[in-house]
C-alpha cells in the first residue's frame, strides 16, 4: 500500500511470498500503490502468477483491500512510522513489520503485530507462522485494532480543532 520505491523493499516481500508457494492454499500477494519502482517491480514479477499489482487505491476500494487481506506486510527499514501500518492495524488486519523498524517502538511483538528478521527468509518464517496459526492471526488483528482505537481515543480532536480555528484560547487553559 502506498508509494512503491526501492526503500520499501517490496522485492523482499515478493521473494518471501515466492518461498511460500508450496503451501495449500498458496498465498497471493496484492501490491497496492504506485511510484518510481513500480515499473521495475512489475517487470521482475511478470512471470509470477502469485503477484497482482492493482495500482494506487483510495476510499472504498482501499478499505475493501484491507478488509480482505489475511495479513499486511511492511518491509521498509527506514520509514519513520508508515501511515499504512496504522491503516492496516485500524482495519483489523494482522501486521508484520521488520525488527528494529521505527513502528516497532509503538507495537508489541506477538501481541498486536509480528516482527520479522531481516530479509526474505525472516519474513517467510513469520508469514508462514501466521498463516499456520489462525488463532494468532485473529489475536493480532483484534489487538492491533484495539491499539489503534485506544490511541486515537486519547486524542482530543475537538480541542485541537477549536484551538486551530481560534475558537478557544488554548488546549491547556490555566
């Protein structure tokens, strides 16, 4: 989901899913987004029947993609957070992220997300474990969604909006 560029490590996700094609059923990788690496990724996957590129999506189509996913994989090691991680968590999709990535500072491995070791092999192991354990997948989905709901319930959007709009003097009246 999102911008397709080299630092997103989508090729690593493709390699990991390729390694799981002997499973029954074999996983399908849906790549959502567009960007500077899209053409090269599509060329490299032209003979891979387990990869589908659906381009940039918004609104209902994007919500349906999240809702129909068995897992969401984020492979970037350099993104500071990744809005798509928050979207996936809020959508109730089990999320897999690389160990040591910035998003791991706000999540708990095995509770609301799965952290995987570097490279396609680490992701392949984590994704395989998730696909083998429906109870784990359900727990991650539920706990991840609850984490996002709790996080955003704490934010006082009306107070922020009123302050920005100039209708109240400040968020912390003295």
